[in-house]
C-alpha cells in the first residue's frame, strides 16, 4: 500500500477528535504511521526525545503535525511558538498545520503572525483538505 507520507502527528486534547482524525488520515493513506498526543506538552516532550536519538531522528520525525488551537495549559499557538524555538533543527522536516474548531478570526491572525505559511484548517479534517497539502 502506498502512503503519501511516512509519519503524521495529531495534537488535540479531545480524544474523540483524535480518533476521528486518525481514521481520516488512515482512510486517505496520508501517513503510514500516526502519532497521537492529547496535549501540547506531551507532543513537545515526545519531539524533544526524538531529537535526543541523534541519527534516528530523520526517520522518526513526523512529516506533518496537525495541532488544535484550543487546548488547556499550552494552546496551539503557544505550541507553535515553542516548537519553533525548541526545534529549529527539524523545521525543514516537519510541516505544521492548524486543525481547529475555532472560527475566531483573531486565532488565524495569531497563527499567521508566527508563520503565514501554516495552513489553517477548520475541523473536521477531510480527504479533500488532505489533498491540498503537499
């Protein structure tokens, strides 16, 4: 079976959303491996641990990271900011995508201020949306 990408990561505090989005990624053969994190902090720690693995890192890093905005403790915008500060060495490998239920235009502006190239997708994830991601 052919997959578009090797690895994707979902970051969302809603387990049901994670399960649905994981199934959509699988059904569309988007990624062979899907990491699921229920908090931004656990995702940052996971990525930090991958970075500590040295040469293996390139084979274990996600090609795409889908992050929700509305999460407790560290929200999606804070995750993106911390990711850019802590993981500069892997920015070329990992593409960030905001996947959110937020319809607040200020959220889109906050994300764009960090990086205008980050796609801003409203839930639910669909095969059509996945097709727009290279």
